[in-house]
């Protein structure tokens, strides 16, 4: 009798262990080099969020390196240039981006649509290193946005929380050309984003950063090509895998004077 109980217990334990193992995320391919670092400086003047990063304050901010394929150097160089820059002050983190694009187009106008179904620009932020959760914001050339909170990465069983709203967010787009007009050739589009420090409080106790604070951050650009079934993913700090939801491979944002 005891041997049979032990046998059944062994089967149950094996089943539990097998289930637990099946829930473990699949191993990731090697990273595509070290995460990049951006030193963000305090703005020395006002910034008007109008899609044109032309204020004097923006001149003190350096551009990131040009975006590369999400998998890194093993993939071809992106067809179009993308780069970003950042500043901060007592109220906001400011982000500007410049996206080269010969045909600027967008179709989604409903807030919290799945914006990457259009060509888009995406921001991923993880302010707290000791928390699993992080934040995502996407926008298209119509200035339509999608903000969401992830309690943990999808591969870890995380779920997207679309009910989170980035209260106080400011965004703007400027098109260098004609939006949704394929008959002419455009130069691209620029954008500005101002994220208030208070935007995260409903999901995480994120304190206002100071000099020396470090966050994880990455940027992505989704670009669709006619006749191509899959989108291109171009990023600032390459992930080594077609998956933006690997925060440990994002770049570092270091706050400076």
C-alpha cells in the first residue's frame, strides 16, 4: 500500500514539475552587445511641445545614435534614418525624434488603438529596477497614442493594462511633406513627447528623478513595407531578438545636470 501511495505521489510531483517547467519562458538568443547609454541633461529653457524640436534648449541635447535593426548587426541597416534626443526638468521628461520617411502615412485615429498596425514610434520605460512592471507608449504620424502598463514581460506571463492613462502627457507631430499623399515625396516626420513625472503613480510609486537617477529605456520604430508580410523593427538599443519586451536588454537613461 505504501509503495503505491509513493508511486502516485511521485507521478503527481512529476506532473507538477513538468507543468512548472512548461511555464518557464523560452531561452533568449544572445544579446546584441551591451545596452546603450543616454545621458539626459536638464533643459536650460522652455520647451513648447509642437512637434518641432527647434527651441534653443534642444540644441544642448545630443541625438542618439541612429536606430538599428532590433536584432542588431546581424540584420541589414534600416532603410530610413531614425534618431531621438531627450531633456528633463522639474515637471517632465522630454523626448524628440526625427524619422526619415519618403511617404508619411497613418490611418489610426482612435486613442489606444494598436498603433503599430501603422508606421509608428514607441517608447519603453522602466523607472524602477526592483519592480517587474514597466510602461509603453506608441504614437503615429496622426498623433494618435496608445499608453499601456505591463505588470511583467509577456514571456513571464505579463498582461497589458490598457486602462492606464498617462495623465498630463503632451505630444505633437510635424510632417515634413504631405500626410497620406503618396503622389509626392516627403522628407519625414518629427515628434515631441512630454511625460510628466506624476504619470506613473497609479501603477508604481515612481519618485521624481534627480541627478544620478538611472532608468531603463528603449525606443522602437515599426515600419511597414508594401508587399512585405512582416514589419521592420528599428530600435535605439538592439535587443538581439524580435521582442521589445525584454527590459533587461534596454538602454540606460542617466539623469545629469
